[in-house]
């Protein structure tokens, strides 16, 4: 299954070209713009706008079906969304088992500015309700545990309680899950992962159909200076041109590998939303278009996990995920609250039989 919008996305710019214009997106590497007289409606200065971002954001908006602003990293986007929505005295709720730097941002900075920060585990996220929270930040599926939250239910309950929801949609991309269509107010994502897809850039974006939020996010970017470099914007745009084909391959391969890994003796535990006995299966079927390219396996012990990651010739032992090269790492090495032999595996674009042969041979050799 591929995205119905992916073909239109490839021709967004092309259909507006004049004769002789380049088909590939030009990279505008300039801080200054020729600007005699009134500046209205033109690029003014590199911190305010850039034609390469503008086109990238056009493509991102098409994918999200919402206004979008790009940032130099996923954390740049998450910071913008939070600084645009909280003030001193706000109460915010974040997942205790999501991407750990979001928790650091909240604990090390927001709480120092008079924001009260509370945490809940993804599997117990709705327990206690949402009364009194100004901002509720969710991540589904969570990284690295791959637990899921009922996004439509959270969006509805938070709105009824007068708060705003922000969803980190990094792990599934807009092709795999559409939080805004489920009622979430703001989407944030690290485009460093599958969106860029080639492990050669850091970028992020914020998308929302709430105009006031987007005005604040734009102001934050312009004033804080957290702007993407034109070259990264250009690279991300190029990556997005193959997102549909990469994501389709990655998710399809992940399903096949998950089914085979389930049956392998070296694997003590496996999590993948596309396995019918995974705790997330029913929710994943209801709210995601694809089950994703991330899976986790727990082997017998830490030494075997390290040996597997470091010897499998088609797995890069690396942090981060979503690239064309399959990669794996033990999350406990960063202090995530998981088993020492827990491995997050990001399935890349290698042909699946070749990839399975390499994985199976490395597991058999443990
Ligand atoms: C990687 C990641 C981020 C942070 O993105 P950067 O581009 O590294 O700043 C945020 N959320 C999730 C779920 C991530 O995986």
C-alpha cells in the first residue's frame, strides 16, 4: 500500500514551472536578497525566509494536509511547539517513556520557567484524565517501547478539558499515521529519521491547523533564530521525493522480519505493532495506515545482544533510525528503562530476503 498523495507531491512544483525552469528544486544559499523599496511579499533576510524552505514547507504541508514550518532538528521543532504553547504557570503532561530529550527539555528548561511538568507512562496515559492540563504531549508509537495511545480519545478528552494536544509523529511519518485527522492540535516530528531517510541531515517540522499556534511557532523561529540551513532543507526535500517508496519497502520488510523473528529461538521477546498478539495490534489497525519500520527484540543477555548488533553485516550499530541502511542498538546503553538485551531495530531498504539471511545467520551464530 502506498500513499495516494505521493504522486501529487512529486509534481507540486512541476505544475507551476515556467518554460526553461529547472525541474529539480534550486538550492538558494543566500542570507541577503535584492530588495529595493518596499519589502512586502518578497524574501527579505535569511532568518525570516528562504525560497528553498518555502518549497520544502509546501511539500510538508501537502503531506500533513496542514500549514507546516521546518526546523533544524526534531528537538528544534519540539522546542518551538512547546515554547509557542506554554507560559509561566502552565501545567503540561508528557510521556515518561517517550523520546528522552523531550523530557530533558521539560525538566531542565520549562520547569525552571515556572511550568509544571508531569509524566505518565504511555500504557497508562489516560488514567487520571486531563483536567487542569494546558498542554498534553503524546508520542505514539513511543520510542523505543513501541506502545501506543488512542490519539482520537486523548485529543477529544484534552479538548473537552480546555487543553492543547501535541503529538510527536516521528516514528510513523504522515504516511503511516495522521494525528491531525484524529483531532490532535499540533504535530511535531524529527525529519532526521525516515522523512530525510539517508542519515545525512538533521531536520524537523511543526504542523497545525490552528492559526494562532502556527503564528507563535513562526514568531518563535524568527526570534529565537532556530532556522534550518538551506542545504539541509534542500536535502530533506530530495529525501521526501522517495519517502513513499522507501517507507513502503521498510514497513513491508519489517512485517516479514517480525513474523520470522517471532519464530527464532534466540529471540526472547519481540514487539511490532503488526503482530496480531502485540498489545498494540488492535489500536494500530484502527489508527495507523502502516505498522511502521521499527521493531524491538530482546535476546538472552547483553553480551549476545552486542554480538548480534556488531557482527550482522547488514545492520549498522548506530543510534537514530529510519535510514535506508538497517540499524540497531541496545537502548539500555542510553539509560532507557528497558532490558539490557533489548534491541531497537530499524528496518531499512535492503531487499528483505538478503536482510533476513544476514540477520538469521548472525542470530544462529550467537
Ligand atoms: C530523534 C527523535 C526526536 C529528536 O529529533 P532530532 O532530529 O534528533 O532533534 C524527537 N522525537 C522522536 C520520537 C525521535 O525519535
